[in-house]
């Protein structure tokens, strides 16, 4: 942080840097107003570097440009009134007469700490002296920088309208050429207070609390855009910017006549996924040659208007690894004084839980002797950090670590398989069908994406058969539109809270939220045989799924409703009284979050 607040070091002066230095002055004068959450955006993701001056300049450029543009547009530019710490006596004493009309020269804006010396007559005398020829050797760079800033301030308070732009421009040009000939007067800058900035070396758990919630939805969008940019051959975006598989259109259980009509129109049959256990099938059609995916969907809807059609959307995880202790990968995990006690029936009655995510690293010590059945990727699941972390929070157990339902039988479907098109809607639908065939009552889905007609139809079939789908509501921020599958009817949406029972600032809100659970300040298994700090609604959902699985052992529609009601009665009501759009029924599993102290430790 010293790189942010340290004083500017003297440097060799060059005349073309006048405007840059004026911008620097604006940064200094407005820095105490600048909110820490804007800075936190630069460190919102793990692995990013600390801030330096270049980061701040880039971050402030837009604000400086907007401030100058506003001043230059004003008819009678006066001193800014938005900052309570600034006073312009020429305005405060006579609002009807702008400071430029007073007989005395307009004073520069002054702070409560100090006052700038002189007035506009001093600027005029300096320019007059500059035209009389060389005098003394140039003064240090700081004096010329102060002069330029002062000229701008005086100019903005003495001239208005179109003349303002002309005079300001002429003053800058004149001062730049005069600097090499004269010694400019000393002008003292006010001693502005140094702001208290957040420690940017903190983990994401400490920094994200100060992030502008309106910008949170951009974080996932940037990640998705990067995914599409790196895989243009297989991915593109729909009209809303959501990633889709290029050239593919999905149809759920089309009739033979509808399928034949599509094939006759030039569509190709890419693959068919038989959803045994749900009495349905998904047909993946390829767009006709020379036709883009969006046009292909529109064309197919014209050909078979009664069919349920949509893009093959891509779904992504709803949480991230914050990162453990640096360089602590070889540090043994802290010794436990005894078995970890988890309140609730889940510790006594291990059951069966389903997971739709990336592959699970079954070699991690927390999964030793735990029954795990994996599906997908042609029989060769690809272990991923997200799926491994989520699975550990459900069924993981070791001397120092326990999930919410330690030792329970896990049915894990890998829908990513380490390929760019991983997380596609048809793969998720196939995973639901597999779990339905296995009679797994509770299914956790810590993935988010847009609404999709095919996936919605499959979710409806699963819920109708008595399964409970528990899904993360997402981390796009409280003002973001709903994400899916958490927002489909019948799905149990889960948000996350921190150790102080405050909802995560990045968590989505709305009627889809049914429960809150720990989603920050906790550790989870990492694929490299260690543990990491995790944060996000992705990691709250498996805790709720584990609690529900302790009650609902077999798919049963009435039993599923009873399980939700029973869990709701044990929830700690947070926020407004009763069920709300932030915490749902309230907080459950508050004591089931694995300890933070394990982060960075080597699993044993």
C-alpha cells in the first residue's frame, strides 16, 4: 500500500507532461473522496498483483475527464460545491455575483487546512514577465506544476462560455513555452489529508466486502468473454452475451415428424442423449452450413413451432478459491484435539448425495474410504478444483477436516471433462437423468447460467419425481437478474453468509433464495492435496444439500416438501422477520464450515 500513498518523487521535467501533471493534481485533491471499493475491484480475483500508481491513474482517468468536461460546459463556472471540505469565499458571500465579477481577484479554492497564495493578477504578471526574455534558471519541476494547476483554477473561476476554452488553452501553451525562460513564483499546494485505504494484500474475503455491488455482475461476464475469446472455434455468445456452443441447437423430446422436418431443412443430427429415468431425450442438431447459430434457432422455430428448442448454453461455477497461505503447501495441517463435532443428524446418519460439477479428485486424503461414484466424460472424469472443493464440503473427512455429511455416499457427475464446451446444458441434463436412475434424492448444483428451455424442462421432470435440487443462487451481486437453475420453480436456492452472519455482498437476491449457509471464511479440499480458502454461494449450497439429505433418503415428492419445512423450522431468522429475498428462511449449518486455519496446509 506504500506504493499508493507514497509522495511523488522528483523527476526530470519535460514540458509535454503539463497536462499529465494537472491530472495528477486532480487525483491528489479528490483521492480522499475516492471509495475503497473501486480500488478493491482491481484485486477482486485471486492472484492479481498489488496496486501501483499506474493502476490508480488508469482508474481515475474517466473521472478526471468527466470533471474537466463538466467544468468546461458550465456557463458560469464556480467552485465545486460537492466536497464539504472546500470553501470559496467569493461565492459563499454573494451567490448572485460570481467570483469573477468581484473587484478583487477570485481566490483559489482553499481547504480548511491551508490556503493557496495569490490571485489571477499573479498569473498575468508571470505571463508578462515571460514575454520580456530570459531571466533566471528554471525552478524545480514542482513549482511549474503548481503554476499550471493554479492557472487552470484561476481560469475556471474568471472566464465562462466559449472564451473559457480558448483562454485556458492559450494559458497552457504560453506557460509551457515560458517555462524554459523564467523562474516561476512559488505556489504552495494545500496539505490534503491522506486517506485510509484498505490493505490490498488481504484475501478476497476481506476485500470484496467493499466492492461496488453494481459492478459485481461484470466479474463473471469478463470471465465468460475470456472463455469465448479463447475458444472461438467452439463457442460464441447469444444476443444477451451468454456463451453457447457454436452451431448447436437443442430440442427436448421432439417427435419423429419434427425431427425429419428439421433434417429436411438442412439441419444435421449431432447426437442424441437418451434421458433414461426421466422418459425423455435431448436431440442436438447442427446448424445448416453457412448459417450462424442464432439464425439457425430462429429458422428451426419456424419449421417446428411446437417443439421445445433452445441454444446449448454454457454454465459455470458459482464460487472461487480465495487462496491459502503463500508458501505453506508443505506445512502439515494443524493437529486436532479430537474429532470435530458437527451439530445435527448428518454426522450420525450418512446417506446418499448427488453432485453435478467438475470431476472430484478422489486421491485427496479427505475422500479416503468414502464411497464415491463418478459419471461422465466417457468413463474418465477429469478432477477439477471446484468439484473437489464442493464434494469435500459435503462428504469429506479426515483427522483435521470434516464436511457437513462426512462419509456419506457421493454420486458425482462431471459435466466439464476439461473441455471448452464443458458445462453445456445437454451435459447437465444427462447428469440429472443419471442421478434420477440412481435414485439419489438430493442433488447439489453449484453452477449458474441463463434460463434455458431445455434445462428447465429437465429440472421440472426431476422435481416432479420427488428429487430435491439444491443450487447456488450465484455471485453476480444483489441487483443482478436471477441465475439458473437456482431460479427454476421447485429448486432450493442457497445464498452465502460470512462468519458474522452477514450475506455475501456478491450474492444474488430474490425469491429464489430459500436458505443461507456459510459461504466464506472457510477452507475446502484442493486438488493438490492441500486445502484452500473458498468463498461464494457455490460453497454454501453443499452444506444445505447435506442437511436435506439427512432427512430425505429416497425420492419422494411429499417427503421432499417435508424435508424443506423441517429445515426451515431450524433456520436462524436473519434480516427482516420471516422469509425474505436476502436470507430466505434463514441461516442453517452455521457451525459446519471447516476451519480457516487449514488453508494452505498439506492434507494428511
